C-alpha cells in the first residue's frame, strides 16, 4: 500500500521591523482562485464572507470569526502559509470577520488601520488586475 503524503505544518514567517500586518486570503484550497488582501480589522467581509479556504498571513496575529462584527466562534492564527484553513482550527468557508490582535506595525498611536484590497488573478497568464479597493 503506497504511503500518503502528510501535510507539513505552516511555514513560519517572521515579520521584519516595520512590516505592515497583512493577510492574503484565497477562495480555494492551496492558495488558488480569487484573493483579497486584508490589512486591518474587517468587521464585515462582504462578498468574501464565508468564502475563504486558504491564506498566507504575511505579518500580524489575527482572530477569525464565523459571524460579522467579531461575533461567534473564534480562531486565532499568526504568520504562515495555510493551504487548507480547516487543518488549522478554522472551518472552511466560515470566516465572516477578521480582527488584528497584534503586532500592529510601526505605528505607536494605538489605532488600527483597516481596509482591504481585492484582486483577481488569472493563473493561466499570471496576470493580476485590481477589482476594487476600499
């Protein structure tokens, strides 16, 4: 009987000083499909609610909630590559809001900069085009 390949734990990513907390979330497993960049608290993911299956956390420690406005079941993850969120304590296609819990980056004002940037990726051509920005 052939051995099955085991999934490796996420690769730790150490943020550099001054690096901006960021998540790149994808709507398919394995970092495939459309993606969104998240830079801060996002109480409502809009059309991205309940559609995240994989992600790269570039920097920061984040809480993930299955309801809008940081309500419901919560999971927490830090920097790393998450090919299948379900393998790391977050239900697939269940994230409705995201909150940055630390570090906040170079600002010492105590405020959190929020916002998202949405992009569409064509994997066949490796071209990225901006869809919307808020």
